[in-house]
């Protein structure tokens, strides 16, 4: 069975990022949230401790299979309830407590927050590595003269080190933005179908806090059925900003390595030459 989200997944992307957004990992994160919810219910006395223990022990894709979830979804036409039913099958004693008091997007959006957090960690590491490489190039070529260009035309001399320093500082700002948005983007919710958390009972707000603390993320202090999408939009804008810089850097190197310019070169080993 393919885990591809996009037809181009096989060609582009980091292994770590592909793993985060694979079908199996997505399912695992949904199970993680369901297990955290059960533990929170047990702490406030809503369900037996034994139920939380069984649910937590069975919250793994080694037991709850993607294939089984898809079989159930084909019958009932509801993705999250298919997960709940497949999960409950693995909890013969306490399966009725799986998903207790929750709405679908309590689970989905909280799992999204976990995936976004993991993805941000991968991106931050990659950006930090790029920044270090650019800083090293800036230092190495601080006295290496090259022509400066405006509108693609020769202007006045500059150093290649300055060009790399500008790029390094641009990457540094991307890291700052990524770090700063994390508190707004990586948040979950456990507040029910319309945000009132009525189905979770009198300990609802405590349950929400317990779940998110258990998972290591923040929570939306006010929400509806979903975590509000301005949070996701902010993340997408930051990703677009990062992608714009990467395209700019790549295009610059591509142009500078043209035969008639030959100021820079992209590294390839012999085996990768066309």
C-alpha cells in the first residue's frame, strides 16, 4: 500500500518529512490523541483507570492497522469514526470509552498540531544547517570580489561573501518567524462539536488542559468545531516565504553557473552528472 500524499512524493522531499505526513504516522497521531483523552478522563474520574490503561497500551499502528481503518471507512463513509471503530476493536474490555465525549476535530486538529510541531522541528534543523553553510561561505569569501548586478546588469563590484551574508540573514529571519509562530500554530482543542465542551462534562476545561499538557502542545482557549484556520494560514504564509527564498537562492546559483558567467557552481559528484 502506498503512503504517498502527492504523486511527486517519491521524488522530492526529506525522508523525515515524508514519514511525518505518511498515512501510518497520521493514524498514529490520531491514536496518540485518543489515548491522551482517555488518560485525562481517568484522572478526573470520568472513566475507569483500567480503561485508560488498555486504551493507552493499544494506541499503536502495530495493532490498529491503516488497512482495517480503510475497510471500515469504505462501509461507514466517515474517516474519524473508522479510526474509532478500528481502535475499539483492539480494546475488548473498554472499547466503549475510546473517543469518549469528543468530536472528530478534537482529535484531528490536535493530531494536526502534533504533525505541524514535528514538521517545524525538521524545517528548523534544515534552516539552521543552511544558515551555518551560508555563514561559512560568507566568511570564506569576505574578500572575494565579484560583480554586483542590478536588473541583471553590471553595477559596481561587491564581494561574494556579502551576497552569502545577505542570504544567511534572510534564513535567520525565517527561523525567527518559524519559532515565533509555533505557539499559535501548534495548538489543539478538546471542546466538542461547537466549542462548548458540553459532552465532556463538568471537568471539560481541565480535560482539555490535561490532554494538551500530556501531548506537549498548547490549546485554543476558544474554538468552535475546529481550531480556527487563521493559525494554519499563518503557517502556510511562512512556508511560502521560506520557499520563495529557496527559489531565489537556487535561481541565483543557476544563473551564476551559466557557461558565459561561471562565477559559481553547483556541486555534483561524477555519478550524478548528466
